[in-house]
C-alpha cells in the first residue's frame, strides 16, 4: 500500500515568479511528512506539480523510483497519488454519495460493468470519514466546512491512493472536526499510507507527522524533526516576514 516519493531539483516559474526554487526531498514508504511555510511559500504549487496539474519548469518527481513527472494527472492517480484541495472542489449538483463515486473513474468498461450499482463502497467511505447516514443524500451547498473537508478526504480515498497529499485539511474546522480528520489520518497511517500534509494549524499537524519540511519562497529552509524545524531561526524569520 505504501509509496515512496522523491522530488529532485524541482523548479517552477510563473512568468518572473520563482514559485518552486530547486526543491529536493524524499518521503519513504509509509512516512508522514508535514510541509510548512508562510502564505505564498509555494506549498500548494508543490502539490500541483506532484499531481501533474502544473508542469514543472525543471526537475523530476519519482514515485517508487519511477519518474512520473511527465505523466498525465489521471496516469499519476492510477499510480496511487492523490490530493485534497485547499478550497474544497465538490461537484455542486451531486450528492455526497455521488461525489464520492465519481472520485473513482473506472479505467475500463469491464470495471464499469462490475462496479455498476456498487454503492456500498461509497457509503462505507463516507461513513469512514465521519459522515452520518443522513448526510449521504445532501448536496455540497448544504454541508458545513467540516463536512466539505470530509468529502475531500472521501473523494481522494475513492481513487485508491498510496500517497495522499493533504492541503489545509484543518482550515475552518471546529476542534471536534479536527479530531475526526486527525483520527482518520492516524488510522490510514497505521495501514501504511504515505502522507505529505500542508497545514497552517501546527498543533493539529504535529501528532500526524514523522518529520517536517519548511519552505519559503519555493526553497527548502529546514527539514527534520518537527520541533527542530519550527524552532529553526530561519523558519521563524520566514513566518515573521510574512506577517
Ligand atoms: N497559477 C499561478 N499563476 C501564477 N502564479 C501563481 C499560480 N499559482 C500560484 N502562484 C504564485 O506562486 C506562489 C506560491 O503560491 P502557492 O499557492 O503555492 O503558496 P502556498 O504556500 O500554498 O500559500 P498558502 O499558504 O497561502 O496556501 C505565490 O506567489 C502565488 O501567487
Ligand atoms: Mg496553498
């Protein structure tokens, strides 16, 4: 189930802006790593490049030792990479259950036939991320931010990932909702899922990660145990600089 990720010399330019500046890091199978940095540091842009939504200017991205940085996004999803979005992106016209089922796009007609009418999996996924039965028929407009973030998690899980990239999954949540998502991450970690997690909520992030990577202006500032990273003078200065 676990996947390893290697990012090597990644560079992303948006016109004159260097959004990713020669970034290199590795995540071992089953590891959970926090990616932190001030607003605009380039965290989401790293995710977009790992997913293939933005093509890197240069550098490589490898999954389990295989370079995936020229693959299409659907090909990367089939390899087991998935992400959630900082701003939840449900299909507004679909119910919770249907949003989860379209997260899993069948690769073949055979799969479509064998899966036809198989709603148990969607229901199971929805319940596993903390939805109540009565939420399954609701549309996104009727959901709280906590439920929208649960839906992001369920849609991501529906693709059968081995590496999950979580972008600000705690933003806008109550303490109770944070603990539901946190427990879900912990149970997936116990099953061997590999994680890269972006969060401004460091208190929620800390128990979920094995180590942290701090970036600023697209470049690595510090990498290592969480406490060492957040106490690093350069990391502290980068957060203050952004305030
Ligand atoms: N599609 C784009 N076109 C041009 N510039 C972009 C694009 N996407 C991001 N940027 C710029 O790249 C930089 C990094 O943005 P990014 O969204 O990756 O930061 P972030 O660390 O996720 O910030 P936040 O904590 O606010 O979510 C910012 O200066 C941003 O304005
Ligand atoms: Mg972001």
